[in-house]
C-alpha cells in the first residue's frame, strides 16, 4: 500500500494537503488544505470561477480526462495519495463515485443503467436485487419499477438524475461526489434529491458542489467557501482559494471572513 | 425619400434577380449529367436484363452470337468488396477510435489526420499500382500474381480514409457527459469505448462504412492492376488466389470490344452496378436520417 506516515484522524476520509490545480499555465485554484469527515455531507460553495468544481473533480481523478490539467500537492484517501504514480485512477473512481451536473443516463434500459457499473465491477450477486435496492436508496424505485426495460431517457429530468445517483450507489462507493446535481432540475425534483441525500448519508460520505446556498444550508453538515482573487501581478486573471471551511451552521451564522459574510448575504457571486 | 414599396427597376433589385436566376441555372446544369447518365444507363442497360445474365459466364469476345452472362463478375465484385471491408473496417474503426478517444491532439494524431486526408485524395489508380508493386509483382501471396485478394487490398486502401474519418467524427458527436458517466463509476477506458461510446456512434459509423463500400465497389483502375479479369465461374476458396472478374473491369473490357453482344453485356453490367451503388447510397441516407431522429430521444 502507498501510505504516508503522517497521522490522520480515523474519521477523516479525504484530506487535501496543499493542493493546487492548473489548466496548462493557468492556475485555477491554489493551496487548498481541507479534511472531509466520514459520513458527513460537505458542500462546496462559492462564486463562479473559484475552482470548486475543479477541486471536486480532482477528488476522483476526473481531471485526468481534461487535457493539460495538472495537480500539485496530495489528496489522501484513507491515507493513500490518489495522485501517486502507482495508483490506478479506475480503481479510485470505483471507490469514489460521481454524479454530474446534467443527468447523463446511458442510452440503455433503466435496468442496464444500474447493472452496467455493477457488472464491470465484478458484481456476482443477485442483479435484480441490486437494481431494486439501488433504485430504492435513490428514491426512484416507485417511478421505475414498472418500466425497468424502458430507456433511461424515458424518465423526467429529476428521475434521470436520481437514476444516475442509483447507478453510482450500485457500485458501492465510499464517497459520492455531486457536481451541482440539481442545477438542471425543478424545485420539486431538487427537494426529492435532497431527501435522497439525507437517506444516503447513513451509508456514504457525500461531497456536493452547489450554487444554491439554501441547498447547502439544508443538506450539509460542513461547508467550504471558495473564493477567487485576482493575481498579484494584476493581469486580470483570477485564482481560486479556500476562503473558509467550517460547520455549515458557523459559515451561515457567524462566518469569520468578511468575504464569506458578503457572499452568503448575496453581495456578490 | 424613396418609397417603401418594392421597385422592380431599382438597380439592386435587377442585379438581385439576375444573380438568383444565374445560380438556379448553374444548379440545374450541375445536376444534368447525373440525370442523363442515370437515365441513359437505365434505358440502355435495363433492356438487356434477363435471367441468363445472372447465371452464365461471359463468352469470349469474337463469338458474335451470344455474349453470355455476368455471373463471375457479379460474384467477384461481392467477394472483392467483402475482402476490402474485412481489411478496412477493423483498421479504419480502430484508427478512428484512437483519433477520437485516445489521442490528445499531439503531433502524432495531427500527422495521422493529415495523412488520412492525403490518402482520401490519392487517385485510385495509385492504390492499384501500389498493390501491384507490393503484392502482384512480388508474388508474395503464396506465389499467386493477379488475385481477388490483391484486388480487395487495393480497394481497402480507398475505403480506409472514409471509415477512419466517419468513425472519428461519429465518436466526437457522442457527448462527453456519457464518457464521464461511465468513467465516473469506475469503468475503464476500454469498457467505456466498447460498451458506451461505440454503440452510441454505431449508426454514424455504419453510414460511413456503407459509403466507403459504395465508393470501392465502383472502382476500376485499382482492379485492373490487381484482380485483373476472369471469364470463369468462381467455384471455390482457392479462386481467391487467381484472377477475378468484377463488374467495373467487365464494363471496361467489354465496352471497348468491337462486337455488339459484348457491348450490350457492358451496358447490362453498368445498369446493375449503378443500381446497386445507388441503393447502397440511399440505404446509407436512411441510416443517417434514422440516426438524427434517434439522437434527440
């Protein structure tokens, strides 16, 4: 195993240590230190261009798929640096699943959407049971149970997104990353997804990027506020940084930073 | 102040009318050859169609009584295009997958894209000469010289660029979200391509492949150097290693004969070739149209 010697508390599942991410020569976010607790829902908030989605994608190496994207620093998952050369990104993504901004079911049946991930992960148990339990956990079973053989596209946007969550649950990850999962959805679907997240909290650690501060307040235990500042050399480019990281209550009620206060109250963003 | 009403005599309106009619006229001229060629062949060749045509061997020119049929050439064309497809489709689809999925826009992929475009513009006779030099004159294929196999190879060179390009473009049309979805649940690149991206792009790739086949089936020049021609029935596997007839070369040979019977046979072969290429093209259109409607599900 590729373990570090540093002492990390057992309840910390993911730990960012001095992480800076760049696209080519452009630095998107720098010097992030952050610990994500096991079993918590942590939300990442901040204005556009502050690098919160970039940080989220870095947590399961989805950034590998973007040309020129590079990361400095370490991301420790259960004490292992997932950016170590010997680490297989495919294995990382099996343990840390991801739900995207746009619902993106596969052009297959609802049943196959769930079964696909499980099968490639070597699942040998009862597939019917797995499909049902995953759909149940994602709170979309009642809408899907009579049309498991229909295309995933036959569902509404909100249902599709919950199908995508079910698909991620089916591979039994330890962490679920969600990149603005409700931004393409109506308020009722959003509410349902949030309920789903509360259910999932019992078994999974969730990290969610959201533009909706009320959503962060409703669902998360911890909140990380990212902000962007202009470069010191003043050519107009901006670089993101982690401005404040605390319990959601503190961030929304008594933030330490002035910018957090201003963002929360809607003065910019 | 000018009136707001449309004035015919105004120089800009006169010019506008003139150029509109000019472009309509040119468009009409452009389509004329197609209409003439197709109708001429349909009339001339259609009259020669009978059941013997499909079952008999062609008789050697000179015997002015009966020209026979085009069975060996018809089967030959099928075999040669099949061989070409067997070579060109896997290589082309594989290359297209590399360009669209694996390459990161580096010098190597740029070089391949450039090369594919050049290959698409290479005159078909060059493909024939190349295979002639590489395979026919060296007798490298088990000592055989002109053969159906060599003909298939020459045609596969012509099919390759079409297949690579359409695979590349078809795969690029697959939204990235779908790739991320698959990779995000821990699928490897290989599983993602095989199970998610390729099936999504299947129809556009199939359209390209069909167009490539249609182009190859009508080629004459590369076959003259490689498959040559044969008057005899194709009876077994070993015939692959000997001269093989094809519709295109049959037309080339018989249209130039001084005998009327052979000329008629050439017309009949033209008819069948045009009809099959036309229907393959229409088939690919239907396939493409079907793709467009299913994309918006």
